[in-house]
């Protein structure tokens, strides 16, 4: 069968992937593969905003400090420096491309306070910032002529020695598998929140790129650091933006108390997400939640006008999905999985240890968020590092070797055979049952509060599910638009990632940022001011600890 | 609760309807129900999805003869809803045997070619973005533009568009004329025209005024009634027509 050939192959068409492509499309033949149309990527759901020290009293150093402190000192400070320094440029670039940022009275880009930030530096387009940035960035990708393979599912990466030379992908419309030969492959597939059953993430966020990278021997990093967003809608886990608290919303328990005074007396509701999520979980666990399941986010005192102007999106979500109008009633909320700090191990230019393989955005771990990401820094990461990774690839491609078509062709053959076998299995395990048990296990045992016995139980359950997986039956043999097959392949990816997340959580015997161990409630810089690295070698996953790049900010106790 | 779902294995046209019994849960959306069917009853059912929170625009389909986002449509409340759309065949003709009191009817979004089951070919809808060059030709600078909150407000309604194509699927003109660009792309052209930051803003309305564009619109306003985001494309098209 025919092979597709491009200089650069990007997997994922969210903000990070698009921004890489825009940097490269005018100089190299650049293609993006995405399992959904680019506008359906999860970047679209980001609400609250994007950080940049535009204000006169603000500075990149303060932004960097807040980010490093927010990360519980695990972020690499040289990477954070780039993020903070480049932030204004990234925001202004997107504004010039047409993003309709909300404005101050004198016409400048408006900024709001956000959790863990010492200054109101979160630029926003109402509470639909991701939507605005994604549509704008996609428009620019069309303008510069990026080649899109929409509704293509990446099935494997192809490695030739210590070099990646392409990938294989399934065209969802036809069910055909093709090989793609490329000099550079970029993982920009976003996070893997759907490993948990309660997540703000889109249903498509299954971490495919991270799993593919792991399978060809690229290390994953800091996978145990999973962010639980404090305020997600009770029931559906749909995100209710931190902007709601940035604009002045209160968190209220069943006794009517603004309980954050106990947990972060200075920052209150605007403490970083890890701290607020633990506070809410504690309130619920100790019997001060409503119906023992949720607390309330009260916005009523903000008034109708402010809610309609600044928070129209979350008002719509509250009405559509919970039947609650925040103008008149408090919103029932509960923490749920939100963001993956971990991802494909790479340097500040997106380069992984395997030449030709790059990672960017939430799928990557550079690491700019360390143990806990601050709100407003993830959209920023995609645009800042999308550009930088693109520049690095442009540089590297000048001397890149011609990739091996033969290897790609062989791999495509192997994948076709694998999918055939999967489809032909008439009876077997139910994929949805394995998926549900996996999600429930991660929710219950690898959640906000962790302990050794739970993590061991989770790991053995994941191993058990992995043993069942080879017997899974898709139950449907049609090739065209076989979404049941896609969901089985996603499940395979999620099982691998869940295992690594849990291994990391078990090995890290300390509490740092979003990773809280009830049995090790202290941060242990002596042993664990380190990144964890996970590398698959044949059948097992090797774990090791590597140094954090410290720098201008001294490691201190973290209080708010 | 039962769901009657249009099926098309090979695409092109609906070949039959399948009936499923849904285990109704509190707060369940039509998208939740489709996943329940795919997971537990019929893995052959194809439909698009992504965010499940009414922001990505993937799951547009015809639900009880009205174009809606499946994720934003509550199963328990669907019978109370009525968009009062102007009729055209795809939203009027009902399959034999459908009992609206007991069954939710789910069909592919009209005015597009069916590829499989509830998946339709959106390429014509997307192609307009490129053929009309619906993007900013950027003039880069180290400073952001200034824009007053009032000027921003003029485009807010239009930038809220999620390109879900519900307007396209609800439009009787799109139903009759294959060449009609459709409401979303025209509203997007107006969004750029109205943006005070853009210098060559007339090019957008010029491209919207080609024969297959605004002149074909009959101001029926189904798009305004059906839009899940309050974009009101019909209003923009009226302005494009008026300012000629």
C-alpha cells in the first residue's frame, strides 16, 4: 500500500500541534494527523485564560516565581524562565491573529486574578479563552497551508535504531492503515485524563501519543502528578473555570462556611488548585459536604451583570448540565481529574532522547509545571513551546537523514495484521467494562489522597485488566467509521499509562504538589526533589529519578 | 425510554431505524445514551463526539426532528423542547412507526451526505473557511491592538460560534441548494468585517456576497432559532445584504 511522506508529522491538532505546524509549514512539508477535526480538540474547552506579565507592576520574574512555587519547586526553572519571558509575545501574537480578548475600558487586553498568582496576569476572552485561541490558531494554520489528515488515528511510531522515521495511522473513514514517513514526528496529543472516570477532559483525551512514545522506548516523566481541578460540575465533571473564583466566587460547605479560611487563610479560594482540591475533598470526607458528595461554588454576590459579561460560558454549562443558574443559585461542585503534569520526557526544545521524536503541550513534560500547574499556564505552554519546538525542528531538519521507508512499510503491515486479528475476535472481554473498572479504580485508589495499600491494590487491578485486554472483543467488524475499534485502541493506551501513573505514585514516598501521600504527608527534598522517569524495556517499565534544574528561586516551604 | 436511531451502514441514505431501550440515568444526555448503546448493546453504531460539554461542536445531529448537539440535549426534557423551525422535508418527514411520546428519534444532521449512521460529510461546510479565506492576514507587531470593550462586543456574538454546523443543517436553503455557502461561514465573514482591528475588512463581505453566499439567503432564520450558542447568523447575513 501507498506510503504518505512529509518532512514533519505532527500528531494532534490542538493548540500545541497547530502552533508547531504554523512555525514550519512555510519552510517544510508539514502535516498534522488528528483523530478529530482540529476544532474539536480539547484546547477548545479551556476557559479561564492565558498568563502573561503584561501589567506595568508585573514582571516575567514574578510570573516565573509563582509558577515555580506553584509547581512545589519541581518545575525546571530554565524552562519556566522561557515560559514567563515569552508569554507576552505569545499572547500578543495570537491577538494580532484575531483572538477577541476581553478588554479594559481603555482598550488593553484585560487580565484577571488566578490561583497562585501574585498579580492579575491571566488574559482572557470571557470564559471561552481556549475556544477563541483554538479557532484563531486553526485559521492561521489554514492560511499558511498546513496539510491536515483529519479523523486519522495514530496507531504506532516507527523507530529505526535511535531514530524515529515515521508512524502508522488508521484512517477512520475507511478503516485502512497507512504508513507515514517523516524526518520529524511531534507528539502533541494532549493529556490522558480519561484514564480516570471523573475527569473534565474530553472523551478523546486518552493520551495516545504518550502511550505510543512509551512503546518505542521514549521515557515518560513525572506521570504521578495528576491535577485534580477543584471545581467541576457535580455529576458530569464538566469544568467550572477557576475564573469563577478569580472573579470573586466563594466556596461554601454544607454548614454555609467559607472553609478555605482553614486551608489557605491568605489566598482563600485563590490558592493553587492542588490545595483547593484537597480542601474540598477534606470537607466532603469529614461530613461537611452536601449529600456527602459536593460543596457549593457561590457566585450570586458577583451580580447578574458581571456573571453575564465575564462568566457566560460557565453559566450556560451550569444551566445546561445541572439545571442551576449561578445568578440565582450556588453551583454544586466537586474535584475531578483535570490535567496531566507528566508526559513525554523532553528538553526545553521538545527533543526526546530518541532523535526525530519531539513532544509539546500537555503531552510533553519539559517540565514547566512540576508537581502542580497554575491555571492559565497550560494554554500559554502550548503557544510558547509550540513555536520553540517548531524552530528547533526547522534547525534540526537541515541535517536530518533520509528516513527509512522500508521500516515504515513493515510496521504498517504489522499493524494491519494486529487490527485484523482484533476485529476478527468474535467473542471476548467487554472493552467498556474494562474501561469502566479502570476509571473507577483510578478515581478511588489513585486520586487526590493516596496511600501505599491503595496504590498497590490499584496496580494489581491494572495488571489484572491488562491480562484481560488481549481477550477483548470489538464486537463489530465493519472497517468504516468503526469507533468501537478506536475506543479499544484508546483503552490499550490508557491501560499502559494508568500503570505508569500508579507506579510513579507508589514510588514517590512524599507529598508534593498534586501528589499527596497520606502515609508520607511531608515533602522530602532530600530524596524526591527529582523527576521520575519511566522507560519501557521489553516487557517491564524501568523507573529512575533524575535531577531537577534549579536556578534563580531557592527551594522553600510552600504556604499560601 | 426508547431511542429510535437512523442507520446507514454504507452511507448515502438512511436504510432503516434501530430501536434501543435506554437505561435512563439522572441528567442523562442524548450523547450519554448513544454511548450506552455503543458500549452495551450495539458496537456498530457510529457517531462523532469529543468534549461532551457543548463547546467542541462534534455531536450535531437531528433529535426529534430538530438539529441539536447531542451532548447538550437532556433525554428527560427533550419532549418539552420546540425550536419552531420553518419546515423543510428533512425535519418534517418522520419514519413510520415512530411514537414521539415513547421514543426519541435520532437521525443524522440534514443537508449533508451521510457517511455512516450519524456521521455526515462536513467537508463542504469546512471548505468554505478556506475558499473564503476566513482568517486574519496578520500585521505583526510587538504590541497588541487596542480595542474598546464596545468594539469587542460587536463581534462577541460571532466569535462564540463553535462551527457545529447546526445552522447549516437547519437551513431550508441549504436543503435545496447544494452550492449555498450556509449561515456559519457568512456569519464568520461578518465577524471579520466588524472587527475594528482589521484593516482590509471589506474583503470578507465581498466574499460573502458572491452568488452562492448571502444573496441566496431568504432570511428564514432557522439558523437563529437552532444555534446552540446564540450566534444568530441570520442577523449577520441580513447586515451583509443590507450594507451592499
